[in-house]
C-alpha cells in the first residue's frame, strides 16, 4: 500500500494501539482519534475505561496527532436509551453491534473526511477483502478474538474505506508487538464490560435507569402454573438460571419472556432448544437481500460457535426465517443472528423470536410479516 493519510480509532487498549503502531511503521500519515461516548456518573475523570487518558500517552509515544471527539449525546440516544427500552420490552439487546452500525463507524468516517483522511483503521479482529469491486467482511484470524459478528452492519461504502490492521494476527502476537515496542497499552488489562456499565453491573444499571418502569410480575412454568414472582422483566434473559428465586426440585431456566403479560416463563433445559428463528432489521453486506433459500453458517451470539442453517426469505425483505440443521439452545430475542459463507459475513439481523420454542404468547408468522 502506498503512503496514505489514515485516521486510527484509539481506545487506549492494546489492539488499537498496535494498529496505529503498525500503520505508522509502514510509513503512513497516521492520526489518532477517540470517541468520547460515555462518562460514568459521579466520576471525576471525564472518560470511561475504554476511552481513558492512556490514549493520549499512546499517541505521544507514537508521535502522532490525536483528537478527542465527544459523541455522548448521539451515543445515548442511539445506543443507551434503546438498550434500556429493549430490556423493558423483554428483549436482550446487542449494544456493541448497534454502536458500530449507528455511531462508531459513521462518526469516525465523518471525522476522517473532516481531517482529510482517506481511510479509517480500527483495532477490531476482522479482515476485509475486495473482489471485482465488492468488499467482503471476513473473520479475524484468531478464532477466540474474531469480532466480525459485531461488524455485520457495515456497508460497502464503509468497508471500502476501513482497515483492520490486527485482523490477520492472533491476540498473542498483538501483545508481543506491544511489549516488544514498550507501548503503554501493553500494561493495561483488557476490559470485557460494556463501556456505559460501571463495573459491568447491568442489573443495578437497569434498576437505576428504568424510570420506574420495572414492574414485579409472575413467574410461570411451561404449563402456565404460577411458581413465583419476578422483580421486573428487564432483569431476566432467556437461558438464565441463577437468581430466579424459584425451587422446583430440578434445574430450571428462563425459557421465555411474555412482555404483554409481564411474565417470566421457566422450564427445564430441554425447553430452551429451538428449531429456528425469525429475524428482522436485515442487513446484507453486498447490499442485495437474498432472493431464494440459501444455506449458511449462523451465529446467534458472539461467544457461541456457528452452526448450519437454511435462510428463507419472506415477502417482507426485512424479515428472514432461519431453520437450524439441529436444535439450538437459548435463542434470545433482541440478540443478533449473523450469517456466514465460510469466513465471510454476508448478512445479519435482529432475532425477534424463536421457532418451536416454549413461548406462552407466540407471535403468529402472519403477524411478523
């Protein structure tokens, strides 16, 4: 690659720091930028852990220009508020995927334009390949760190301007580069928490920010019998086993949520398995939705393995039916289903319900369409 002017999204973490280092080492004109998306309440420091002051130290160490950009207002309206609303509606949202699609990449590319940068680079573990004018989003080489799942919402225009410098590396190689070059970020442990949740305490956050919308209700078994009471629908998710406060003589799990009746449904593990799902808000990397049934590998959560399935288009191009080759556990409305051909992501959407699951108030297929 010839010398380019590249904006690098920097979080202070090791991946983005090494991404900037590698591009600088290759001779590019590198500029760093950090989106200040959120600040915890009652903190003296104005930035949270994923956007810390360590970013400035890394930029100084690399000798690159760096910009702080405050996007907290848009982040709150596009990510945090829907996060709370989804939980109150009985969904389990995926805020990182939403942030990438609606805030992070659009805002960073907008900033790249303002700073006359041709390209944007991030520290995500993913890859991009171009073939005959079409850009493909590929899995990162490290299967334990691959983040292509969260990037399914990128489009062709964005992919044509994005670089993932560490996507071809394993995480151990990233750490090795950081340590060998004494990068400040090599001393910082990785955070797995959502950037707007203090100490990862999701339950407490929802209790504090639900504005009185958390209502106690009934816990039912799969036969419709009342077996207990819950503290608020938003505090429960499909597959949850701990903290239910119900004893039935065997292990029980949350197998469904009924927001219409404000009910949590519990049952044995076998009730968690589904034959398929319905997804809406469909996005296709190449821009065109599928026109006929197509086989794919599907992931229904970031940490889960992919599995074989048949994608079936519906009369509504926004809605896809996914039929699993084998029953899958804990299909969770609100999470993202991402579709792969080998290593390539070609689409995804939001799960709105499972098929043939324990659901006290199933949504008729005609209602979805």
